[in-house]
């Protein structure tokens, strides 16, 4: 039985594992934004509390050694999937039902959702832990050549989970809302669909995931003292690297416009035109336009960005990618000022913005890899990803409150002003990157 598992083709488990990795991430970080917005929670509170849900991914490097030391990666994967399934079921059963009047006035108190937020937080910690285990398991469960061959497959199925989470589930919620007029019911059923889907994947993995001989707890004879020393050294060497402050500034500010924009995109698309200056799109339409067309454009931008960077190198790619990271933000200024009703125009605008973000984000990832080079490459890259998470969290905490204070048009103009920060850090970063870095 065990031998059969060991020789099982990665096609049996790699696609489903990375599909499962994406579903809870997008439910916690994206579905929550749309759900709270449609439930009538004001943008300020919605933005602040949904940003808090991202904390586990910011902090996951702290407890990642536990996944190495306690139990197997397979055990962690299955256990976290069971826990996440339970959280999705509980979210479905306990979702509050604010009145139509509160929803219409965007006056639903976030306190009504305190238990929902707790369930989301538990799911977020389980999801972040699952990410750690899944990535470690991927490197243990098949050969290096097989790992390289399936790297594109895992990325593709993670993106498919993005379309499922941001597109299909949102479309389902919108369809139910359109047919019943009951917004709480629409999200309750949508979370139920997510819970059933994730339960089926979890059940499949319980019996299908291989049990590689290398997948075992890492036991240290020195009771962790050398591991702790190594961890301290990795932090020390990171913050004493030449150009560390510049690197931190780049990681925090390069995505500043997107950090503000990403929290207000979906609320703007569904907000009433008459009362709040939004586009007033149906939830199902947003599922198609933003969650499907937008995600596909994002994926295309990322693929082409990788091809472009490999041909010219990071140094030459930085400026075109910084431009693509900033200029497409103008599309939301256009949408807010002119409030078009043509879905083709809206879809093209969102596709342009998302493609630019996908293309420009490649430079950000390459820069983190460049700065992580050295003795503690893995640890330093993990620290960089923490700053990456922080770059999204800091603007996310205040984005909703700023939008409420100045309106959508002025908010999107403010996002354009933030592009100055991206330009400034790009100027200094370009001087530090070797001409041939990242070029094949």
C-alpha cells in the first residue's frame, strides 16, 4: 500500500493540492471584502478588519519551524484542510443577517460580525500553515526533475482557484441575490458551496496524498539551540546587508498605489451610483468582470512579465514594469469620473489595470530574489515576503476610511499621487541591480 502511494504520479495530487491552497486564501482575503461590502458594512470598517485577516500570512515565518519539527507535512496538510472545512461550515451556519435597511444605508455595524471574523481568523491561520506544509511537501514528495516539470502546473491550478474564489463564487452569490433579493442568503449559500467543494478536496487528499519516506519530523539533537542561533543570524545578516534600508523602502512603497486600490476596487464596482458614486454593478457581473476577466488579465501580465524580464534582465525591466504598475491606475480615475455603463468598456478598463499589475509585480518578485542572495537565501526571502505582506496591510488599514472621507473620485486621484513613491524607490533600486541579473 505504501509503495503504491510513493510511486503515485504527481498528476494525482499536485493540481488538487494547489487548488486547495488557493481556495481558503481567496475566501478569507477577497470574498470577505465583497461579502462585508454587500452586507452594508461601511468601507472604513470593512477595509480595516479584512486587512487584519491578512496577518497570518505576514507572521507565518515565525511558526514555520514548528511544521518542520512536529508531525509530517502530510499530517499538517490534511489536518489544516479538515480545520478549514470546519470553519467554512461554521461560517455558513452562523452568518448574520442584517436588515435590508441597514444594508441599503451601508450602516451595518461590524460588531454584528464578530463571530464571523473569529472564524475567518482561524481559517486564515490554518490556511497560512497549510501553505507552509504544502510547499515543503511538494519538495519531498517527488524528484527535483519532477518538481521543475510541475512548477507551472501548481501555479496554473492556484490561479484556477483564484477564478473559482473571486469569479465563480461571487457570480453564484450575485445570481442568488438577483433571483431572491436576499443578500445574506446569497452569501450563506455561496459559503456553503465553498465548504462543500473544500470538503470534497479534503476527503480526496485524505486517501490520495502519497506518504514519502522523506516526509518525517525533523529532530534536532541540540534541542533547537542551533536552529534558534541560525534564525537570529539570518535576521541579523538581513538587517546589516548593504542597502537594507533601500530594499525595505522598495518593498514597502513599490506597490503603494495597488495597496490602496485593491481594497476599494470591488466596493466601488458595486456601490450605488446615486448614493455613493460607484458603478452600481450587480454582484454576479463583478464575479465575471473582476473575478474572471480581471484575474485572467493578471495571469497574462505575470506570464509576459516573466518572459520580458528573462530577456532583458531586472535592471532594464524595472522602469517599464514600474510604469505598468502605476499608469493603469488611471483606469479607475476614468471609471470614477465618467461612470460608464457599457460592460465592455468597464471590462477593458479592469483588464488593463490588472494586466499592468501582473506585469509590474514581476519586477517586485525578482527584486526580492536579488536582495535575498547570499548565505541565508531562504530565510532572507521569507523576511522579504513579510515586508511584501506589510506593504499591502499598511495602506489597507486606512484605505476605506480615506475613501469615506473624500469620495471615490478623489480617492483614485490620491492613488495616482502615490505613484510618485513607486517612481522614487525605482530610481534608487535601479542603481543597485547588476545589469545581467535575471537575464537568461
